[in-house]
C-alpha cells in the first residue's frame, strides 16, 4: 500500500485527506517514484476548487500535485532509460504527486544531481518548463526589454532570471515586500495596480518590447499599452486573454528538455528558486491555503517521509 492526498468533492482545502491507496503500477513508458518532495502550484487548488470541471461533480476521488522529486522505485514494461534507485525530479503523470508513491512518464523526468536537495528539485519542474516555454513563445532576444507580471512568484522569478541570463533587461511587478528580492535577481521592481503604465515608463524610458503575464489579475490592458500590440504579450493566467486578442499559453512542452537546458544555470547560481515554506505531506491542506493567499516569494514544497 501507499499513502496519498485525495479529495472526493470539489471545495476548499478542508476536502483534502491523507488516505491509504494501492501502490500505483507503472504502465509502458512510465516509472514509479518513491516521492520525497512535491512542489505546490496554484493549478493544484484551482483543480481542487473545480475551476476546470464545468459544473460537473467529481466522479472518483482525485489526487493533487503535478511535480515531484524522489527515487525511482519500479519501471514499467519496456523502460530502459531509468532503473530503480536513481534520484529523479520532474512532472507527475497522474496529478497525484502528493503521495508516498506516484507515476511519471520517462521523458518527463531528469536525474537529480547530488548538489540539488529533493525539496529544491521538486520546486523546479513546472516553473522552469513554463518560464522556458513562454519566453520562447514570446521570441525574447538578447538586448530586448521584458515586463514580467507577478515576478516574485515561482514562474515569474524563473522567467526574470532566464531572461537576464539570455541578455534581456527585465521589469517585474510585485508587492513592495518583494522589491528588494527582485533587484537581487536582476529585475527593476514596479508595484502592480493603478498607475502601472506610468511607473513602468518611469523605469524603462526606452519602452517595453515584450510582456509576460504570470499574474492573471487584470494586467493585460497595461501590457498592451506598454508593449504596443497583442503579438508582444503572452499570458499564462488571465482567462480574459481572448477578449484582448492575447495568446494564452497552456500546453506544457517536454519537462525533461526544459530542465536539462536550465539546470546548468541553476548549478551556477544564475537561476535560483527560493522556497517560501515547506510542509509535511499530512499538512497538504495548509500548503494549499498558503498558495491561495497568492503572495509568495518562490515555492511551497511538501516533504514526504
Ligand atoms: N498556463 C500555464 O502553463 C501555467 C503554468 C504554471 C502556472 N500557471 C499560472 O500562472 C500563475 C502564476 O503561477 P506561480 O506558480 O508563479 O504562482 P505563485 O508562485 O503563487 O505567484 C504568486 C505571485 O503573484 C503575485 N501577485 C499577487 N497579486 C498580484 C497582482 N495583483 N498583480 C501582480 N502580481 C500579483 C504575488 O506577488 P506579491 O507577493 O509581490 O504580491 C506572488 O509573488 C498562476 O495563476 C498559475 O495557475 C499557468
């Protein structure tokens, strides 16, 4: 048997329970991971609240958690790329990573280097893949100026540091508590809210070439005004994207590939992922509550075992 966080109805964090479940069996192309740490994402509580269910009730108990780090525990039929005992990190195949055991597709994992702890490794896959994908979709080039909304959140801070490493100038929106941190990672901080356009113009008189919205809290009109056209703006969080003619990037690319590209920058400390707080697995509900408050500097991580 194994243990997993499950919920049987959509709702607030109280629906989450730690329960006994059968050990998951890896299918072809999958491995089973003995989980050591799980990254918590806003997507976890959005799914738990039923935001994507279109009014349908939950059919069967569901898990939570889309990224993990741990040790390969068993491999599915035909899998030769991984063997039991290897430390790995990457994306869950089940959206049930908050568990003692979970499954992952072989190409959604990367070997965890010794210098990275399980907690640090579990904090990376979703933010790294998303930042890497969206900066490429925007076509960011060396020498350009990029505006990042929610720049102190996990995706935002990763995008800031990647863009800096790729030779861009970066302006990031955040609450004032996070301004010193944004300066540390190489962005010019600007407070979000009314008057944003003027504040950005004051720090970037050269103008803004591109804007990445990782906030989803009404930043698109200002982004369009500053960048000068919908093709220069991309959101990962604003459901009103189509109303503004802006692209919404939602489909993950290969996580293993993005992690492989970005890992050297993490190893050389050019990309850092702060961990705001860790919780034990049985306090997954508290981790979801903190994520829902929406004012993080980096990631929340669940520690397993
Ligand atoms: N489409 C995709 O592929 C994809 C992938 C990953 C994530 N997402 C979505 O992208 C969003 C960001 O994810 P994440 O993991 O980075 O979230 P997160 O770590 O929870 O980000 C929270 C950040 O939002 C900032 N924030 C709060 N209110 C704000 C406002 N009014 N304006 C600007 N920033 C504000 C906070 O900054 P302060 O503390 O400074 O207030 C905080 O740093 C979420 O909605 C998530 O669901 C989408």
